[in-house]
């Protein structure tokens, strides 16, 4: 694959980056393209703020340049199965595929929504049952949508469907009436779609909450066991160095090799987003040169009370992702570890949990700790080295210490 290098990178600190603002990651793009070419559907996992959405947006761009069809759908705002199906139909319609039948299907779904008259989908959910491949019956919304996939499969043009923030949708459905049963039906319906229409349709699922963690916690792993897991890590040191170099040159504040190394060392875990916000803090704090004092001032600026709210999503995700017991336990684990820059052994973390749960069953707490340590590592909060657990990110650890430690 030909590497694409851009000469200008803006200092973007909020939304996913696209076009010239995207920092090229050719090895990771090549991995995605290779797996798709081999017929895999992907579960693209990464801690939040690693840049997975930006990377997949670039992949979609490359697919379109190769005259393939790529549809990117963020389903975070969807709260039930019908809203998800509507989003899927809208994405297919905007791609230009089979415009007439997809437009008719879009009207069908709109009528279904109107029939609900603003009510919730309810305990029964939406009948997304799959029919046989030859069955023209459109008596369920699932079979109506399946007819479009049949046309795509027979059309011969490769189609990539990217579903971002799928766990957000599943969490919303799970909270509703008979939610887990409905989540199970939706996930198995999608699995049947993937397995029935697999010649020309490829899927990628990603999200800021891990779909793998979601299904494992609810014993639904079978519903996604056909997906090939692919992980995205933070930038390697040499990539982070090149990124900071391009960022400095593009934004009028060149960084020497020593200054770049100092920023990377202080960040501790070089997420593109964290490098962006440190550079933004350099600019925002009025630095005219990026010496050691200015870099120290930038980190201090980031952690001022008015600024640390940008890390609040890390805390809020725990409340959204976990039940009350696990959420509180995860916060207690992080509250303990944020006070130990060099990390703590598992036994020490267990003792810290037990100290506030003296009436609890020790075996149950140990099991809870094991589950949460795995999830907190998978979601980017913690890492484990030589038996010690510690925060991955200096910035996140300092946020947690200032936010949580009294």
C-alpha cells in the first residue's frame, strides 16, 4: 500500500480528524485492509482517544478512492433497534447503492416509526427476524432490510459497513424493558446478516466502550464470535516524535528533538489526542518557545480546575458501562492507584477494596477485582507490568488524583 503523507496537521483537540489533519498510520491501515481482503469482519478495539475513529474514516476514504463503497455510521444517538435500522438504511441510501429500493425501504421504516407515535419500542423490540435467502417476504422489518443486502450481495460491488459506538446503542437498549433479551436478538440478527451475506459485504464494529467487554459481561460472546479482533495501540515513540514534529512545524511552534522527547516522556502514553492537547496547552499558555519551563507550564495549565473537565468522560464512562457495584469498585481501584505513580501489586489493590467493604465476601470481591482490572486495562485506564498495576497516562492519573483524592 502506498503511504500517504500530508504536509500540514492542524491542532485539533475535539472531533475525529480527517483529510490533511490525519496523521498517517500506514502499518495500521495495511493491517485493516489485509484482514478485510481476507474476508474478515472486524471488531476493532482500542482504548478511547487512541484514534480508531480517525483511522477508520481514512480507511473509508481509501476504499472510496478505490471505487468501492464504504459507509460510516455513528449510532451513539440511537436508542432502540428501529433507530439503528433507520441509521443503517440512511447510510446505505447516502452511499448511492440501489437508490430506488433503498428509498422505498427508508419510507417503510419511517412509517414504522410514525406508527409508534413517539412511544418507546417496548419490551417486544422490533421484529428483526431473518428469513431464508430466497424468501421475498417483507412481513418483518428485518426481512425488508435483508432484501437490500441480497441485492448488494448479488450486485458484485464490495461494500464496507463501519458501525461506530455500537456499545452505546446496546447500553441504551439494555436499560429498557426486557433489554438484555432485545440486545441478544439484535446481536444475533446482525451475526446472521454477516454470515448470510459474506461475499461482498464487510463489517467493522468499534466504539469508545469495548463491545467485547459489553458482551462478556452479559454472557453474549457467541453473538460476536465470528468477528476478528484487531487492536489499535497508542503511537510508538518514533511515531509520536514524528507527529509532534509535524504538529509544531504546521502550527508555528517548532519542537526540537529534546523538547519532543520531554513531552512524550511526560505524557507517558502517547495517544494522538493527548499529544494534541499538550501542544494546544503550549499555545494557550502563551509559549513562544517550547523549552522545558514552557512544557512544564503547559502540563500545569492542562490540569487547572477549569481545564480538567476534558477528562471527565473517562469517569462518566464507568457509570455508563458498569452497574452501580462495579462502577463504585472501579472508581475505588483508580482512586487507590492514582496515589501510586509506580503502581501497586494486585494484593495491595485487593486490600484497598476490602477496607471499604469489610462485610463483603472476600471471594466475591476478588472475583470482581479480577474482572475490573481486565476491563480497565482493555479500556485504557491501566497497564500491568511485572505484577504491578498503574495508570497508563500521567495526565489521566493526575486528573484522577485531583478529582478524587481528598
